[in-house]
């Protein structure tokens, strides 16, 4: 064993689970003296060629001295990491700190290290070396190492590629038959892009293995009909699964080979052939045995529907942790526990490994739900809506994560991002385990396809089964950050379906201008009012009267779509009676044909009790792909595909339950038209599409983070280092705050203490009249409404009189802590804050000072680093923004100066993660210039790992 004199304390925070390129998992951890036998066994399994590449000479076995050297580390100057699966090494990496001439060195003065890898041949090509490089680089940065050097034989092209593909700035040389690579370890834009791309491919592949398996075993299929396992087995079989299906029940009688027509076995280990996914439906106490059997049989992933885990209390939570650790030790990923199951409607898979008795229709919508009950409700809602209001819908994939102990919404987003079968992503979330990563992934996904999210448990703690990072931000702030990332945030699952179906079927509107037409003046006015309430710009409704024919609807819709002053059209329709009234099928055909003539604008229908019209429209509203659809140039981004017609029914029941005949198929290539039973629902969905379309256009040019020549980044770093040397976390003094902010071009007005009237008078002479006298006691600070501030004191007499009034009203100077400050130009008082939240990351916030932000919560938020476009939109995002732009005849203030201030604060926090909180209050924005009258800064040691660190799975 290593002794305390031989090593530093074991760095447990370096341990991490990672997803490899093929979707399997491995654990990376420091190598210790206890690993001697594992290292020898690992080396024996490495080929002679790989050994030659590592040591530049034949090296058949490790000597005792080698084993000691490679397992004894001080975790500072000598570090070794191993990638493990189970209890075996599959790859190793180590660095040794070197000084001048490449000799071993110690201490922070030597900031270079030599690095070398060795990966077991059977695991080469899985991305093991790339993952190890990310982690050893993070360790080296933590220990003060800034550069790596590696010597590689020219024939070892795989290892050269690992280094060159990593994205670091490199220098290459060739000497004595060896390639020498040197590269800095500071993350670059390219290295982060490479890291994120590898993360996306690996996590997407891990989900794909669960959703598109070649062989599935259902473990826990009871001998008697019924039960969870037996039901899932039947659902997979009846859904037409294209792969191999097996039933597993340890209590099967000897000699029984089938169960419900499916090959049956007593253990997954008895199956002759590979099993890609196991659906686990046994009692929680039996799950560890099942996981061990699956791991020994090289099963790739598990869907655990068993309950009795974290949702049941502390014992269950520990059981859940053990489940994840055990599964990952075999390289397996888990959906669940307490999962409702997974569905993949692709014709090549047709997997219904869930408790849903019917296979959903195939389509283009991906659905993710953390709650099994809400998952059932959403599947049912989509099925019912398949025939009533919005027409036939369809799913590409469905994932119920249950307790999301392992696979989470982040992983599914990675999969959907590159899934060609998914055009729209719908998510029901009760908690976000890693909001920072979710926001990053959501932004990238939303740039390619709509992402609609409804969040449950908004006003309380999340489900007991979910592990959630603590956050200091209120729900409204997190929602604002999600919207900034392009997420379409809705409040109910009805809104989730309404918005999702519109986005799956129609082009995105180019703007907020809405034409309204129909045969009901009242319904048109309701739609008009709903548009105004949602911030849209509706034209006056066009009333076609109740006598309107199908031809009248066709002509009016064609005219509205051709009108350049409208971006979308809402058609309202009520039942018509009497001889010559328009028929449902005729009206539906008229609307479809008119929409087909102008395919670049969205069309929605608001109908009242028109089951026949809904059925007719449903013939063209499936999200399933339709062969032979018309194609052509379309300048507006599209979020859906043409579809095959299907039968439909009234809302509330599928077609077969109503017994209604299927409508006649529409012509191929026609546009699907969604219909809604209420104007408010249609307009709300349209407003979401308008906002998302604007976000897509803005995201094409996100702006830039400006460079300012007067920023002294190195000087600020030196100040921070010196201040932190005095303590682990501290709020800076006024003088230190001003000095640090000044390094980034943020200048705070001096405030001189005034413990006595004479001191106040002296301070005023120093600063120059007119001055302000302020009480800075915590209960009076920033509370001018309480009378703790006196302004525009033009001379010493006024100052002394104000000083006496304050002390008479509020107490002694010791209690008031008065200060004197030179008067700033009049303007609008605002507040700028930045905080590093442990879950969401660095956030910049802005609002007006006083009641607007404190009482009404009128604050806007952006993730740091903030671009120039972000700053511009931030100023305009608060409800009270008109006060900055000349409201009711007041003079507009200098918003460009305000935006520059926010950009400088953003740079400070982004450049120095030690700065965990900044508050500037008040910031007086005048018609010309700004004045920062108060400021506070808090520092803390930076985290050992941040978003620029290596890929990891959540720790368990």
C-alpha cells in the first residue's frame, strides 16, 4: 500500500463514469498500489504490437519495478488513470511532470508533463483513449500543468490521431524516428467542439442501442396470464417487433420452451445468442441477480420497470444507487427504474416494450416523459387527437425514464438531434438534473427541430425518485433561460400536444401578423381577442357569413395566403344548417386545396362541434411520412412532413370506437391542416410557433462577445488570487470591489464614510457639491422609500441639516452607517446582477431598481457569456422597459452604455470563475452615460471541474 508520505490523499473526485463511442460505459479512476494484479492482467491481454508502440521496443512483460512505478503515484507530479469495465482495466494513461530537457521535475515551476497511453486491443476503436485524454488533461490543469508532450512512433497512426483530433493547439516535430507532439491544455473553441461532438455521438448511440435492439429479453414473465412482465411480453409480440424476442422466468418448469408463443428460458444466460436489451420486471430485491446475469451475458442495456427504488424512501434510494453502479460496472445503461417502458415505431424495429397495450401510429414526433402516469396520458391524448380536432398523429419514439437514475432527457435529446425520423420533440419534465447541460443541448436541438417542454412540480420539490442539483434560481428564471435556449415552454400537457402538432405539420410563420376568416363573426372576434392577448398582430376578422360556401372559403383563404401583409391564417368555422349549406368534406377539401397553393404560411382551423370537418381534415394531418409528396423550394423553415391519410374519430375516442367510416384519402402532397376546438388553444399554439420562428431567425446570427482593449484580465486574476489567499470565500470590501471592477472598465462612484457630521462635511468638500447622504445599514440600503437617502445637498448647511434629520429618525450613526456620495446625473435607476448557480451556471440578470424588481419580479436573465445581441434583448425584455425609451414624453436614456456595462460584467464572470456573485445597484442610466452608485462582489475558489471539463455521467 502507498503510505501518506508516498502520496497525496486519494482524489475521489477524479472518478467518473463515461459513455464510450459505441454507447457502452466505462469507469475512469486513479490507479493505486492495490491495482498491481489488475495491471499485470491487463498488460498480458495487450498484443505485442501495442506493447511495442507503447515502449518503442519488444516488451513482453512488466517487471516488478515497472509494476511499482505504474501503480504508485503522488497524484500531483505523477498520475495514472485507468478505464475499467467490471473489475478489469481496458485502458490506462499516465503523466509525469517534466522540466528543462525533459527530466522529471516537481513543483508548480514545471508546467509540462509527458503523457502516454495503452489500450487493450479488444477495446481499441471504442474511444477509450479519447476519453482518457480528456480526463488526464483535466487532472493536469488542476495540478498546474499547462502543456503535454508525447512521443509516438510514426506507425502508431491511431494514437497520433487521438492527439491531433483532440482540438488542442499543437506543435509537431520529428527526430530520431519519433514523432514528438506538444500541445497546450487550455480548452479552445475547437477542443470544446470536439468534446461536445464526441459526447453527442456517444450518448446518442447509447440511447439508440436501447431503442433499436436486435434482440430483447423480458425478464419476469409470470407463468400465469397478466402481470407487468407478461403484459410487456405480449405488447412486444403483438406490436410486430422485428427482432428476436425471449421470455425469461426463473420459475419455469423444466422442459418448458415457450411462453405465449415466445421462446422461454429460466435465465438470460441460458439464451443461445446475443441479447441487446433486457426488460426487467421482477421484484426489486431480485434485480441485482438479474443485472449480474445480464452483465455476464453481455447485454447492452436495461429497461427497468420494477418499482421500489428512490421513490420509496432512503432505503430505496440506496438500492437505486447500487443498481446504477452495478449496471455501469458491466458497461450497461439503464432506463428507469419505475419506467413505463420504451416504444420505437420505425418499420425496421416496431418495438413496444411498454405497458401501452396498443402500438402507437408511426409518425414524426418524439415523446419523453419522466412520469409513467403522464406518459400514459400523453399517449392517450395523442391517440384521441388522432381523429378529432387535429387529425391523425404519430410517434417516432417514446421513452419513459421513470426515476431517470441513468438515462435522462439529456441523453434522449442527444439521440433526437440526429434522428432522421423525429421532426418535433415533446418532453414532460418533473425535474432537470443538469440544467446547464440541458440548456446547451436544447439550444443545439432547437436550432434543428422544435423542442416543446412542459414542466411539472414547478412550485415544489421534484419527485422523490429524482436526483436533482440544488439551485438558487426560482422556477421563473430557469424557464426564462430555457426560452433563451429556444425551448418552447408550455404550462399543460394540452398545450404540449397543441403546439407540438402544429409544429409537426405546418411551416413556421415568418412573423406575428394573422389573418382571420370564417363564417362566424363572434368566433372571429374571439380569435381576434386571443391573438391580441398572446402578443400577435391580427387583422380585423373577415366574416364570410353563415351562408358561405366551400368556394367562398377557398377564395378567402387563397386571398389571405397570397396577401403579403399576413404571416398566418386562422380559419373559424361553425356548423351551418339548411338547404345548400356547405358540407364537411367539401369544406375540408376547399381549405386543403387553397393551402396547397400557398405552402409557405401556416393555416389553422378553429371549429365548433364539427366532427365531420375534423374527420375530413384529419385525412391530411398525420405526421407519418407520405411517399410521393410534392417537393420544391420552400423559403420558410418546415417542421413536419407530408403524411399518409388515416381514418379518424371525434375527439375523445379513436375511430374504431366510434365506428365511423374512414374519410376518403386526399390528394397526395396536400398540406395537413390542424384544427382546434377553441380559439384560445389554436392561437396559443400559433403564438408559440411565432416566437420559435423568431428565435430560429435570431439564432442564425447570435451575435458576438465584444473585446474591450481596456480590460486587464491578468491584473484582475492577480487581484483575485491575492484576495482568495486570505480565505475560502469572501465578500470584498468596498475598496477591493472598486479595484476589481475597474480592471474590467466598470467604475463605481466613490462613497466616503461619514461617521460624524464633521466627517460628512469633509467628505463633501473632497467630492464636491452637490452630494447625496445615504444610510447603508442593511435594513435601509437601496430603500429610498423609507427616507434613508437625502439628495441634491448643495452646501454644507443642507448636509448638516440632513445628517441631523437622519440620525433623529433612524438612530445613531453607528446604526445608520451613513456615507456621502457625489450626485450623479438624473436618470432611471436599474440593477445588474450576475451569479454562478450550481445547477444552471453563470447567469446575468437585469431589471429596474426598487419595487419593479423586488416586488413584481420584473427581471430578465441571460446565460453568460452574453453576446451583444443578448445584451440588447436583455434591456428590452423586462415589462418596464418603456421607461428606458422615453415613456410618456420622458427623455430616452443611454441604453448602449447600459448594454456595454452588462457585457463587461459578463466578461468578468466568464473570465474568472472565482467571481461567484456581482451586484451593481443602483445603476443610474441617464440620457448620456451611466453611473454605478453601489457594487458588491463575492469570491469563492473555482470548482475543480466545470463545463469545460471532461465528459462524465452523473455520479452515483
